[in-house]
C-alpha cells in the first residue's frame, strides 16, 4: 500500500510491507483498547503530519541556497508567509490609471506619478515563449525545476552584464545579490524607482537553474506574463494595512524570469533585462548589442 501527496516538487510517499501492515494493525487494536481516546487519536494524526512536514522541509533544502537560511527557523518563517502568498502569479499587479500609458506615448508633464511612468516592453512586440511554462517551486528560494537554460546562454548573459558594469562604472556595478545572498547581480548606482529593493539591485541570476529575479514596471509585467516569459514571486503581494498581516519583504513588481534555453530565448531575456534597468533607473540600455561587443 502506498500513499502519495505532492508537496512542492517531490511527492510524499510511504510504502507499507507485510510486516509494517501487521505492526500497524496491532498498534490500532492495542491503542483502541488500552490508550485513552484523545491520546490515541492525536497519535494517529501526528504521524502523517510529521511525515508531511519532514518531506516539505527536505524539499525546501533541495532548492539550494537562497535568501532564507536553510534552518528550521528559516523554514518556519516561510511556512508562516505561505499563508499569505500570491494566489495567482500569472496576473499583473494593479496600478493606477495615471501610469497605464505606454512609453510610446509619454504621460503629460503635469501629471504627478511615480518614476518611471510606464514600461517599455509593450511597444517591442515580444514573441510568445515556445512550449509550456517550466515548473517553479519555493518561496525563498524560488527556483525553476525543469527546462533549465543552457550554460552558454548563462555565461553570455553574465559576461554581458559584467561588460556593462565595466564600461559604465559610474552607472552600474556587479556584486553578490543583496536579496539572495548568493549569485551574480547587477546594481544601479543611482536608482530612481521607489520600488527598487536590495540597494539598487537590477537583477540577479541563480547559478542552480539559471533563472533570474528582477523588478519590472507593471506594464512590462503584464507583457511578460502574457507572453509566457515570467511569473510573479509568491511574496510579491500587496502589503495590507492590518496589524495582524505580515509585511511582504518584496515589492509587488518582483518577478521570476525563466532561464533562456537557446539564443532565441536569450535575445528576449536581454530585452526583459533592459526593461528592469529602465524600471530601476529610467534609462535605456541596449543589452543585446553589448552582448556581441563582450563576445568579440
């Protein structure tokens, strides 16, 4: 007999052979006759609950290093946040109508809105991502479980971002991610967006699955979600104004961009990184051209 339940990425599985079935039957018979009812029922409920939590904790560890310490305390904190996570990671955040205009038609100068006023991707006609979305699991860390990107694309993208920081050191820098505490990250020296977190962190790349985290304008989030290139982070929920609800450590604009599988994917991801730079410092950068420069 086997019991299976999907807990994040790995199934919970418990197989009972003949000896285990006999022992379990004896335990049930003896318990019903000699153990107080409340204690007996509590024991029956506690065993599968313990196994479920243990399996979930092991899945948390298997996701690898991230922004949350790989400890029981870190796992307990995530378990609490899990009660409030974003229920639909494929719907864009709601933003005011004053910022809904595309960057192709800038807002009136008299309009008081946060910077930048609009995104840049809706005007660029992004292609749809071929194939199904990858399976994504976890909160912190949040990782892509399949369809991992190629090593060549990962190396090219990292080299390009390093080249950007080297050629424009007064605007950009590279270092270990402030948010993940691991992995390569690009930083803006002078961010303008009030939603940027991590000391001006534009984006970071995960070494394990080669996916990326970044902040995007809501216009651009809607575009990458529609075209299948990304999904929102589970903690990118609106912070409620109630004392008993937790404050999210991440802004609503935080997204996971799937790892590029080939050169075609890489070109699109470059455009998405350009959008992250735009949202962080309101400046246009041609990442794809820089990629060819860094490779030459």
